[in-house]
C-alpha cells in the first residue's frame, strides 16, 4: 500500500510532542515532499514511534531531536538524530539484538526491555529496508531507516 513517510513521521511527532515538551526537548520534523513507500501503515508507524520515542527517552532535559524524511535515487530515508546519551562505540554491533541494553542506559537508570529495536529491525527488513545507527555530531545518536520508494 502506498504510504507517505513524511505524513506518518508528522503524526508520530505530534503524538510524542507532549513527552518531549515534558523534558524540555526541542523536537523538529523536516521533509522534502511526501516520500511515498509501499508499506503497512500501522506497522510502519510503530517503527517510527519506536525510534523517535527512543530519541526522546535517551536524551536528557534540554536536548534536541530532529527527524527527517527524504528520498534520492529511488530510496526513501528517515533519519532521527538526537543529542542524547549516545551509544558506547563497542556496543553498536549488539544494538538490534533482543533484550540488549547499553551499559550507559542501564547505569543511568533509564528503564526499558531492549525489545523495541529488535522488533523495529524485523519490520523494516520485512519491507525490504534497512536500519542503521551511528554516532551523532557532536554527540548523541543518529538512526537511519531506508526503504525502496514506491514507483509512481
Ligand atoms: P523498549 O523495548 O521499551 O523499547 P528499550 O528502549 O530499552 O526498551 P530498544 O528500543 O530496543 O529497547 O533499544 C535498545 C537499547 O539501545 C536501549 O536500551 C538503549 O540502551 C539503546 N538505545 C536505543 N536508542 C537509543 C538512543 N536514541 N540513544 C541512546 N541509546 C539508545
Ligand atoms: Mg525503546
């Protein structure tokens, strides 16, 4: 089914804005066009909710979250960048394992089950896409999801 990633992302940000405001986070969504993919809208909304809610959860008071939807060369991309606690470099390889939680998140007393990203990755891959994470500049984390763009 053709779904606008930009629209789904906007809906997800609207839902999570109160949680972000409670932590005095700036949360921003940027998109260039509707960015249409073929996806199950409910499942893909869950994907975006998981990644954006992690950004809100793992970013301390006063930080910033920026979500972008774009497309180039037939590939749609959503990136979610935060200024949060970041991921220890040696722990990136385990990030998408079920029940994995980073040492700094556990030590910081931030609660979670470590299932969200494993579920997210399974859904993204079932749609023919990819999900990756990398360090943010100068801090925090950037998650990037790619999917084939729907042909017009
Ligand atoms: P839940 O299952 O409720 O989502 P969770 O947030 O702990 O629990 P995941 O969403 O799977 O689990 O994330 C796995 C781990 O990756 C987290 O516990 C945290 O250690 C780390 N993590 C995820 N997103 C971020 C982020 N934006 N910044 C820093 N660490 C993150
Ligand atoms: Mg989570």
